[in-house]
């Protein structure tokens, strides 16, 4: 009988920057210097190795064994071992990708083209690799969670977030991407074919669980969302005591749709008055919530006068539904006011999802693929003429990166051997 409890081996691979290949090959013959360089590099990052649960990591590291990567022209890869807990770490030099034959410079170009919006097929054409190899590469990076990678960049777990489900399509199937964004960084990107509240709750719950593992006292204080009522309820259950607000910018965009059979100048005038109302409410601190309630009532009456009682009544009902969400935004100065950054992230990811359509099959790893894309979204620097040119989302949000090279950062941060 086979032993059914197959033990899954922990991924303790670490990527180390040896600066150039000659340094690496020189150190292969000098065990002591090799281990010293590895230790110095890890220390410079401020990272710790993932020892076994019982080990405090204060033992010595020694060179343990090596193997030869035949597919890469047969050069040597070393493993190092903790003398105390016997955990074994595979040391990958920066110019080698885990389990992959592909050279990093090829992977880098292909991923950059993917991130830029080129289809997997075309990325593969310009980089001379198969589309499937590129798909698998993105998935490989996506096995490490967003929370793990972002906290390695010293970003604090977000207390105020944007959360919403992007409705998208894969081939003909409708799919949903429950997403959590804070500033310019994606903290969670889920995937579900089921539009039910339970499916969304499960997806957001994954983020909550991973974050709580990092920091047991972690608590979300505020969420801005434009999701369904069911989403709002879910968020309250998942994050007890959370303040749930509604985007003020969306409110502004939505008003004209509440005004039926109204001449265009009147509609424009009402929209601009509503804009002024919300803007002033944000400016006035302290009494602004009380002031908003009163002003919304006045505004609904004003609509009735200008555009007829039917429109006035519709706007009043809409205010009734939404005002709690707007109050929530105005009551807490730390609450995000608009969900613009979430929309940007969704649009960027949606383009990638569209181009992956040929890879959408029941056994595909959509979740790993999306997480991989989210890593790229967070770590690839903005282009030359962008507002934050040369910086990536993590940097703009105040995170710290291991090196100045985004691709090396991606390799290091998604390594399995760091804690
Ligand atoms: Zn140990």
C-alpha cells in the first residue's frame, strides 16, 4: 500500500544577487566565501530565512550539497543547510530562474511586453519562446501571495482600502475579480466564475486570512466600495467594525442617469451644483456630515423644481440609498474619497485577462496567473513620461525594494525561502 500522506516539500529557494556571473563561478570553489556572500546579501535586504518551525535561525549555515543544471548548460547550483534545524536552502544566482530554462533577460523582456499589454502570443514571437512558457512563468511568480511580497517591501498592511469586483469575460464565460487596492498597489486579486455573495466573501476572506497570519492584530478600518449590497454586508462580516463608504466620484457620474427627459443644459447645471455640494462637504470638517444631510434634502427639492417631481423623487430615493456610504467617507478623514486607483488597476488587469483568453481552460491556474500579473502591476516601474516615471507602485506608496532592478526584485521577493 502506498503511503498516502505524501509530504509536500517546502519551497526554500532563495535568489541571490552575485552582481555578475564571473563572481558566482569564482565562488563555486570557495565554500566559506560563498556562504558569507549569501549571508551578507540576505542581511542587506533585512530578510530572514524560513527555517523549520522549531528553529530560531541562530544556527550556522554550511554548504550542504550541489547539483548540476543540465538544461542550462550544466553549471552548478549549491544548497546550504542550517546546522540546527537541517533546513536546506537552494541558492539560485540572479541569472537563473527556478525550474526554468529561460534566461532572465528573455523573461524580463517578455514580461515587460506582457505588462505593457501585448498578447502572450506576440510577446512570445518577439522573445522566441512559446506562449505557454510565458504563461507558466507568470503563474510561477504568482504562487507567492501579494501580501507576502508587499510586506517584504516593508509596506504596512493597509488599514483603509478600496474593494470591488471587476466583471470581466474569459472566452464566453462571465468571471469576477474581487480586488483590494490601497494607493497604487494591488493587495488582493481573486478570481471566481460564481457571482454569488458567498464566492466574493471567500475571495476577500483569503486576503483577511493571509494578512492575519502576518499580523494577528490586523484590522481593516475603512473600505470604499461600489459593489453590491451583498458585498457591503460581506465586508462588514469579514472586517468587524469596518467603516464602509461609497465613492464620491461615482456619485457625481451617476447623477445624470437619475434625470430622465431633461434638457441638456439643465442636466449639466444640476451636475455642476451637485459637484459643488460634495466638494464643500469635504472641505468643511467637523459639522460636514450634518451639513450634508440637510443639503441633500435641499438639493432633491431643487431637482424637483428644475426637472419635475418625478425626477426629484427619483433623486431623493437614490440619496436615501447612498447617503450612509457618503457619510462614512466624510466622517473619517483617512477614508479614501474616490475609487480611481481601483478602476485603473482593474482596467490594466482586464486587458491582460482579455489577452489570456486562449489560455482559459478548466484546469488553468487563473488565480496564480492573476496574482503574477498583480506582482508585475506592483513592481514594474512606470514609463518615462508618467507622473512617477521610473518608480513602481510599491515605491510610490513608500515601500522599500531589495535592488534597483525590477526583475531581480520580482525574483527575490517571490522566493520561497524568505520569511
Ligand atoms: Zn534552522
